[in-house]
């Protein structure tokens, strides 16, 4: 199969962070993800694209087991991070999610201060031994999210008072504060205006140096701008996966081609 | 500005193998389990309280639905009851209960003797086996059926409350030995009567039909007047609160402009829903009784007070039901040239009706159980006369089910605790039926848009 | 019943107006309803409403004003010299009214001697504050007299108004008359009137309590009422020497409410959290209705539960062995049972509030690797805090205004004490006992109930307004 060949090539070039094999997801009777195999590389931005309802977000939520919170969802198959099966009985989703951070579609800062928002993760995971340590983590995370300059004078102000773009960067800072190895982003720019989007996209590009970033996006332009790899989902199938440039210039599957040229979606 | 290249040496969570649990995660999971257990305990306490409450009421009250009676062959001599012999009830009514008392006593002695039961109780103690009320009941029976005079007929008479309590386990030989009102010998005789088949415990219809009994006659106390009074009040509440509540809701939901007066009404409704019920009682006393001069203890006053209390509930439910009707229905009617009023009355209101009725029944159920305001408007009075039929009966004195419960808790004879709990069972059965009707309506007619 | 007859006659007039207006409208277009401005029924309804609405409004106003007017005129002509020792005009007037009602009930003739009247009243079971005097009898006869005259006037006036209204509507009816618009405007007025009843009720509550409370404060120092620590009404009947300090009652009320909240808030909150965040659908569908049943149980049932089960249990198991008291009715009894009553109240309010916290908050926290309990404690509860505070305030207002549980479970002795196993009493208990006793209505011992009621109303209203404001603000935040 074509896409299998593509994945194999990817594995050859870089270290693989996440490996998925024969993943199936059911919501009650609805078969949402059908037999997905994918390898996601470390220190790379991987984009999931596809029409709405194609299962890209569902698959993303499998990687940090957020689907566990939906009682009707059922996941089968294997997803391995660094060779460890995350659906193994011994794995605690809490520990997993510290390793695999997530940023959501709509900015969802907690109704707390900016400082407390960022410090939330480190606090619950016990990452700091004292206040100075925590201050340090907060500052570093905010710097990494390119927000420090804008908020350093009002760390005690509520996070909900920031603008949409700032809120989303705050959520990214919150996610990187637990020093994850993988960062999942579920359409992180869909609620933002173009300027904020540009800021967040720039940030994503920088984050690549430390994390394996997986981003679900609606916008093909965004995928082309920020990602090195792109996976195209359609009706629960992973149709095509490969170098972003290749997917957008010479897709192999006719469905990918139709989507990219705007005929489905 | 950014600082993404700065190497942050990670420490703690998320590092290392996912398969090995670190100590901190174990601790956090323990906290999680503890927290979840607290929640489960809270739910269980709630359910346990419900069970405890129900058990307490049922164990105390179920026996109220059984009543011990004694079958006595009563001789009804004409020379004592109707000397004239014309069987004119007015003349016969001149013989008071004092005239019947010795008849019943002598008949009881004779019945005991005929059954071959030996007893050394004196006639007065023997007579105390039956309720004082049974003399009055015998008289009423004779006045209603004059043809029995001159015959000897079998009559089921109420046993005294203590004897009744003996067969329900409330009175024992030990307690009787300490009680001035009943002696162990009387209990022995009662047991003998039971063996002879003359004394039996059966379903207590009187509890549901008789009026209240006096302090010393718990065995004759019934809920007849209370049930009737509650029924009258519910009719008034239904007749007033439903139309007024629906009218108010229609106005607020469909017509009200955004202005001060509308705001004032809204604020008032939400506050009235939370005003303590006793305040409504004060209102009823001050306005309806003292100011408007309506009679005390009358269902009309109780009904008016409960109407005012129920209105907010009905308005809130009705508005929710009206809100649930999609605007497309209104638009469709208006588009055909119906006036706003027509679109509301012809289309929106019928569609909202199941929701309105459900809310009304729930409001009525609340009103049925309400006690405090009724105490203040005098419904706690001792009423033995059934109110007459409506509309005049609405102005006659009556009591209400929950008030009757309160009334009985204030009496000293422990038999009244049984009656009060029994009355609560009746009340709860009514509430259950009403709520089941509401649930049925909701299930049957609920529409999802 | 003259009033019910009057109603029937009015109904008949209304029906006549309905039929005649409808008939006239149809006749004006030779029976072809298409030529009418409105549907025929609207012409009929116009007739009905025009005939009945003003007549019924007049009737209502008349029924309210008539007793006041008669009272005033009889009062005015009552010889002041004939007032009994220590009595007031108001007291005498209540006797006058009672005598008049009794004589009416006995169908007594207009001319009666005092003795005849007294026997008639005695057989009718009318109890008087004092013995019947000639002046009272004269006043009562005057009262009856003007009442029957006024009643006659009322019937005539109401009927005439109905007839005029009906006739006017019928006269106005012709094919071009915009009957539907007129009827709809009338209906709108009725709808507004119905909606305004809520305001009238509040007004009625406030005015009646302020009026009677003012009467009370005229006879009793307000400083003594609000600041005295003794509650000791005299039982001599006609007042005097009573000490009516509200503080011990308020103390009992707040103490019991406090215990109730200590029971209800944690249990209700945890139950709501468990049911909305942890419980499986099966367990929830079973447990939630069971807890809601607790909310549907009338308070008298809780009262009896306190009286016959909880009270004796606490006394025998805790209070007596520890030497804390031997009363079955106590602050603890009432507080615990009231707490149970409030569990569903707190839990269903908290449930709504917790569910109003957006799912995105939960996802954000869980996505960072927080456990469910960490999410609840550190994100959901703080986010829901204003709403929960509002719910607790509403529960507190419920507890303060609750009557039957404290009447049956708390006791009747006013006491300022810390021992929760002692019987204490509350504002609501005293309202009930002062208004259901045999004391004279105009005495401070009775009127104090209105001052108590007003205090209760103000406290609960304040709590409600505050709580509703907080909850509304909270909801707006997430809408």
C-alpha cells in the first residue's frame, strides 16, 4: 500500500516518537477511526488535515487518552510512545498526560490568575520544590509561549482577561509548563484572528525544536505553513501520510487530491 | 522575546517509563480514590436518610390502617329507645348517648357470658374494652335505621385505643400494669374474646372516612374532614393558580416589553418563590381574615393562601414550557396572517400544555404538603363536622391533611403517633400519585424540537 | 349565598351579551361572516368581556372597601364613654363584628333586647371578649343594618354596570367594528393584571406586616424588641409585663440553621459532584431521583421524623449518657433533620451550577494530567464558587424560614445557650405559637408575631436577593 511505504520512509529518517498500529475508535455504535497506522517523528510538526468529522480530532485525543473521559468511547489497537503501549493497564492516564500535553480548539484558561494558570500543571505534578523554582518554571514557560513580555507585569491578573490570542498562548504556556515530550494541538487557531494566528503559528515552529508537535487543523494553508509531515484523514481512514510538501504538490490518493483542490470538505 | 532554545532540564512527572508508577502518582491516585469515596458516602447518606425516613413513617404508621373491633350482640329494647313507637327520628333523637351507654354495657356483658368466658372484671372495666365513641356510633346507626329497634343485632364496635394497641404490639402486659387506663386483666379478656372469634383486627376504613376524634378516643380519629378540606383547597388552587399563572406567563414570555414594570414583576416572582411559607400564612391572616373578613379555618382562605404560594412555581414551569416552543411555530402562524394573540392561543399554548400541566401538578403537590401557613389561618382547629358541598362548603370550617398530622402530634396519647404517621402515609400516597401523573404526562407528551 | 347568586346572574348577563353581540354582527352582514371585520366569535367575546370585566372589578373593589367604610361609620358613632375599662375602640369593634355575624347567622330580628341577643349568640357559639352591652348591641345592629343596605346597593350597582357594558358592546357591534383588536387589547389587559398579582402579593405581605408591626411598636419599645435578651410573654391574656426580646429567637434560628447547613452543604455538594462527575449512568439514574424524592417530601413529615425518631434517638444515644440534657427536642434534632431536608436542595442547585462550568475547563485540566478530583477541587469548584455561594445562601434562607421541623423538633423554650442538645426556639416557632394561641389579637403578645414575621421576611428577602444576584451574575459569565 502506498501510505505504508511513505511511513516506512519516515521511520528511516528520524527517531519515531509515537507509533500507532491498527487503531480503531468507536463512539457507541459509531466507528469513528478505522484501522489507522501512523508513525510520528520526534522534534517535528505533524499536521492532521481532513474534512470535518473525518476523525482527525478523535485520533488526536487517543494519543493522550482524553477519549477516556467520554464514557461511550472505545479504543482498540496499539499506540506506543517511545515503545511503550499507552493503553497498557499499568499506564496511568494522569502520568501519560503529563508527558503528552494538549492545547484545545478554544482557548480555555482557568478562571485564575495568569501565574496560577501556568503553575497549575507543575503544582499538581509536583515539579517544583519551592516558590523560586515555580517562579522560574512559570517565567520560562511564558517566555517559551512568547507571552512573557506582554504579561510579566500582571501575572496576578485573571487569565480570562487576556485577548483571544494571548489566552491561547497562555494555554500553550500552561501545557509546556509540565515539560511534556509531545504537544497535541486541536485546531489551536480556529478561534483566533489572523494576527493572533500568525503569532501562534510562529510559536509552533519554535516549539518544534523541543517537542514532537501534532496539530489538527482545518486550514490547509496552515498545515502547509507549519508542518513538516501531513496526514490526511477521510471518513475515519488515514488516507495519505507523508512529507507536507509532497502531500500538497503531488498527492498519490485521488481523495487527497480532491480535498486539496477543494472538491471535498 | 522568545526563549525557546533555552534548555529546560525537566524534572519529575512525565519523564521516565510510563509503565512504572512513581510515588507521587500513587499518592495522587490515593487522593482521587478518597475524594471519590467521600462523594459516594454523601450519596449513600442521602439515600440512607430517605430509607430511614420512610421506614420510620411506615413502621409507625402502617398499623393505623388496621383497627380492632369487637362484635357485640346488642339488644335494642323499644321501651328505652322509642317509647312512642312511631319511629320518628326527631323523637328518637331525644334519647342521648347516655341512654345507649347501659344498653351497650349490658350487651357486652351478655356477649362475654354467652361466649363462655369467665372474667372477674367489674362492669365498668369491662365496658372500657370498647371505645367511648362506639356508643355514639350505635346511636347514629339506630337513628339511621329505626327498624332495628326491638331486635337483638350483631354490631361491630370499635375497641378502646389501648386494646387496639395491644394487638398492634404498642401495649403489653408489662406496660398495662403501669397504666391507669388499662389493666392486664382487660388484656386477658381481650385475648379470650379474640379466641372466641368475637374480637378481630381488620382494615380500618374509618381512618379514611371518619372525622377527627377527641383526645381520649384515638381509635375513632379519622381523616375524613382533613381529606375533604385538602381536596377543596386543591380545587381552589387549581381553579385560580392555573389560569392566573398561565396568563401571567403568557404575558411575561410573549408580550411583555422590556421595561421597569416587567423587571419588577420578574424580580417579585423569583423572590416570592423563596419567601418562607409561614410569611404567606401571616399574609392570609392579615389580609383574608382580618381585613377581608373571610371565616377562619375555611378552605377558601387556605386555598387562596396556597394559590399565592403556588403561583411562582406554576409561572416558572409555564414560562419554561412556553420557551421550549420554537419560534418557527410563532413565525409560521404570524406568516399566515394570524394576530400575535391568535398565534399564542392557537399554537404556542397547546404545544406548551403538557409542560404547563406537569408544572401545575408539581405545584399542587407542594401545596398539598404545606402546613405552616395553614396553622396561622386557623385550620388547626378541632373540626368534627364535614364541610358541606361546594361552593358553600368552601366557607365551612375544615382541616387539611398535613395540619391534621400536626394536630395529632400535639396530643398525649401515643396512639396518636400511629395516627399521625398513618396520615402521612395517606399524604405521601396522594403526593406519589400526583408526581406519577406528572411523570406520565411528561413522558407521554413531551416533545423534543 | 348572595355572592354566588350574583355570580350566576352576571354569568347569565355575560352569555346574553355574547349571543346578542354575535347575532347582531352576523345580522349586519346578512349572515355572511366573510364580510365581517373579525370572526363572529370576537364580537361575542367583546360583548362578554365588556359586560363582565367592569362589573367584576367593581364587585372586587366593593367587597374590599365596604367593610372598611362600614367600620369607620360605626366606629364614628360609637359613644366613647361606653368603652369598657382598659379596652380600645378596635377591641370593641371586633366584638361588634362578632355580634353582628352571630345575629346574622341566627337570623335574628332587628329589634332585640340585650338578654335575647345574648341567648341567641350563646346558642350560636359566639364567644365575646366582654359581656354584651347595650352600646355594643346597638352598634352591632347598626353594623348589620348598613351591611345589608350596602349589600343591596352592591348587587344593584354591579348588575347595572354589567347591563350597561353588555348593552354598549351590543350597540357598538356592526360589520366594520374591529372586534378582534378590541378583544385582544382587553385580553392583554387581563394578562397584565394576572402578571401583576405577584407584585400585589409582595405588596400585600409588606403592607400587612408593616401595618401590624407598627401597631406592635406603638405598644412595645422597639429597642426592647431588637436588643433584649429575654423572651417571656405573659400568659395573663390582656398583656402587660411581657418581655419580648427577639435575640434568643434569632439565636435559636441561626444556631439550628448553622447545624443544618453544616450537614447539608458538604453532603449535598459531594453528592452533586459524585453524581455529575463520577457516577455511571445506571447508578445516577437510580440515585438521583431517590435524592430528589427527599425534596418532594413535605416538611411536616420531616417534623414528625424529628419528633418520634431522631429526637428520642439523640437523647438516648448521646445527650443523656453524656449528661448534656434530656430533652428530645433540641437544636441538634431540628438541625440534623433540617440538614437532611436541605441535602437535595443544595445538591440539585450545585448540580446545575457544576454543569454550567464549560466542559473546556475540565478538558484543559485533564489534558494537563490532573486527576478528576484535582480538576474538581482546583478548577471546577473555584470556577463554580460564586454559584455555590449563592446556593448556600438560598439554602440558608430556606433554613431560617423553615417552620414545621422546628415547631416539632426544636422545642418552645427561648434560650441563649451553646449546648446543642438543649431545646431552643426560633422566630418561626414563636410566630406560630403567638398567632395560634388564645390571646387577644390587639395585644402585644399577638402583634409581636407580625414584627417577628417582618424581621424574618427582611432577612430571607435580603438573602434571596443577594443569592439570586450572585447566581445570575455567575450564569451570565458562562453564557
